C-alpha cells in the first residue's frame, strides 16, 4: 500500500473474562497498520462490526478506490454492512472460503494484542477488559508499537512521515 486509505482490513476476535466472552471487532488501515475503528460487545452481531466500520469512517474518511477486506463472516456479508460500504463507494473484498491467510494482517494484530496484553491478564469483567483494550490501542499500539514492515516505526509515526514527505514535494 502506497498511501493511507487504500485498503482497510477487518476481523473479529474474542477475549475471555470471568463474565464470559467479549468480542472485539477491528478495522486496520493496511498502509500504516493503524487501528482506525473498533468496537467491543458481549455478542458477536452485525452491530459490532457496523460500529467498528462507522468509527473507521469517522476517523479516516474513505478515499476513492478504497478496498475493504474481511473474511466471509455473516457480520461482514450482511446487507446493512454492505450497504454502508456501497454508500461510501468502498469496494468489498472477502477472503477465500476457509483461508485465514487472506486476512493475515488483521489476524496478526489480534495475535499481537493477545500476546502483549490479553494473555497477561485475568479480566474479572467485560468492562475491565474493554478499558484495557482501549488503552492498549490508543496509548500503545497506534502511538508507540513499532512494526518492521513500516520501517520500525509506529503506525502514527509512519503516517506522519508520509504527510511530511507529501508536504516537502509540494
């Protein structure tokens, strides 16, 4: 990806708490690996993914030609979700049936958050898990966590560098 807003990838993962499962839906901008939308709920519903998508749209207004990639889960294939993508002229892309490698970047984020945060905690409540996940995304992952694929920068540092490069060539 050569610029922000070219490809977004989405998926859902789950977190165990003593109250039961908490589901986390995320939307990542593939250019910088920044998480631009997310939502958490005790139920894995279309509202979960729709709210994450709407947050992504509010965070980064879709560019012309934006591709949205997800798996074939019902939460992404549902008419309401697809209608939002159509309203913003976002192209839908879905993984091949049963092939998790097609969505590897967002799967990798879910693996990272589990290894760096979730597996180190024993969340008593969903609210506790939500606070912790929110803090991880907003104060660590997007701002500080480096990635080899983006020149060992954090997602926001990489985006900042891109913007500075654009200004210097203008």
